[in-house]
C-alpha cells in the first residue's frame, strides 16, 4: 500500500521492458519529486517466472533480459494499472 492505493504489482517482463524503453521520460517526469526514486542502470525483477527458482530480470544499463536465480538481490519497481 502506498499513496492510498493497494493495487500495486510487480510488472511482467514485457511491462518492465516498456519501463526500460521509457526510462529517460520517466526519470524526467519524476525529477524533483522527493517521494519518487529515479530508475538506475541496475537489474530489476519482473513477475515473469521461468521456474520455481528463476524469474526474468532486466538490466537497465542496456535492456537485456535474462532468467536469473531468485536468490539474487535486484531492485523492484512496483506499478499500477490505470
């Protein structure tokens, strides 16, 4: 729950790729808002699972997606539908 909303979710690998594709626009839009954190060139988790122990992650340094062990510690970016 954040900002009176409780319908946040982890984006699918395709939704995450859309976020990556619009990273510059998103970071420009949220600049100056202290409650928002800019996207970085780190890895981000998607909700798309490959198996019980792996899921897709995407690096925002070059947009590559790959299956990763869920034991890895990566960033998350929750989203909402509107």
